[in-house]
C-alpha cells in the first residue's frame, strides 16, 4: 500500500475521514493524515466447455506481470466475480496457463497501465476446448 499525504492540519482533524485513511498526531497537537490508495486488478476467468471439455476456471493459472500483487502474482483463475488483487501502480499484462486442449482467446484489456486509486476489471478472454482433431 502507498500512503499519499492528503491533509495537513494544526490540531484539527480532517472533516471527512474515510475508512481508507489514518490520521497520525504528533507532539503539540499537529496532525498529519495519510489516505491509503491502492490499485486493484480484478481478474475474471471464463471457461467454455464445448467440444467435450470439463475444465473449471480454477484449473487455469493466471499471472499478472509487470507490477507486484499482494499475495503473489500467480493465482488460480475464478469465474465472476473473479479475483481482486491489490497491485503496485504501473504497466501490467495478464497471462494464463491451463489444461491441455484449451485455446485461450485473449482480450486487449489484459495489457495496460494502472494508477493509484484505480480499479480495473479484466476478462482475459475465455478459454474454449479445441474441437477434436484440431490443433490446440
């Protein structure tokens, strides 16, 4: 988490503190408030099981590259509402690996830039079981 100074005051509290802020009071009644601003990537993995498939989203490993994610950059896929990852701001891309025989259909939104305080919902695209006899 990054702490961004939002308010300086001389002995008075910010009139509108939020649950995402903390106020620190130093000697002589001077207060300094930080507002915690995070960036969030919410990754939703969708699996289409036609052509004889039976995989679930959790059988795919999603990886966020280029930024640091709390709890690790790789995690099991999840259908909607997805997986909410707190990340450092910067340029990112989301990749996936999964069971043999599935073809990933990438979404252009899985590469971009995220800033402090921003939340992005990403659908890396769906993975569909390849037709029998076709290249996966």
